[in-house]
C-alpha cells in the first residue's frame, strides 16, 4: 500500500477508534451503568474498559464485540457519528 494510502487508512482507524470510545462511554452513561458491571458482562477487566473509553487502548474486533455484549447494543450504535466512508465498507445494511 502506498504511504499516502496507508497514512489515510491509519487516520480513519484512529478516528473510528475514538468514535467507538466516545459512544461506548456515552451509551454506558445514558444507561446509568457502572464500568465494573459493563466490563463483567463484556468479559473485560474494568481497567481495560476504562482504557477503551478514554481512547488510550487500540480497539480490536474482539473489544468491539465485547462492548456490544456488555452494553447490550448493536455495532451500529457504537459507530454512530463515524464518517460514511469508514462505515460503508462494513455493509451494515446486509445484517
């Protein structure tokens, strides 16, 4: 992959990670749930959830799945606010 494309892809990844982090925290707060409770349902340590929500942890696909389980939300909820160019290739409408 040419350096410019790689840099653009990395920026989209960072942006997407921050969107997921922001949404995870907002969804948890809106549901008035404690980090420890969401983390337990998600199978994550509370410290891991804290790092995800603060944007300090690189989010993996396993983390995203765990967040959906722990927060009892769909992927679309975690991606709200992400740029269409980043979300479109995921083909969420094909669910």
